[in-house]
């Protein structure tokens, strides 16, 4: 696997965090920040907890990317209706 760039802030590099998507120049994994957002953590608090290594713009990009992935793949996870 080669390094992949998903936007300005998100990359997946096989040499960093086993190729999981991270924020450029960090070892902060995208899923961790998305979970914080889902838990209602204020974006300014997320930036502080990440010691300023990411920005609110980077958080917004991850949400946008996650939304596109969800829209493209949601049908794969929708359970089939049960037979009556």
C-alpha cells in the first residue's frame, strides 16, 4: 500500500498507525476525532486535546469525508428486511 491523501488534512500511510487514516503530520487517527465529535465534544476542546496538532478545518474535512463514505457505502450495512 502506498500513501494515500484523502484531502488537505487526512492521509493514510502504511508506515504510520498501520495505514489507518490520520491527520497529516500526526499519529492522531481520524476515527478517534470522529468519535469525539459524535460524543458532542466541542471542536475547540478537540483541538486543545490534540495539542493544536489539528485544526477545526481538519475536523470539518473529516466529517465531510465521512459523510461521503457513508453516502456511498450505507447500502452495504442496511439490514435486509425480515421475512414475515
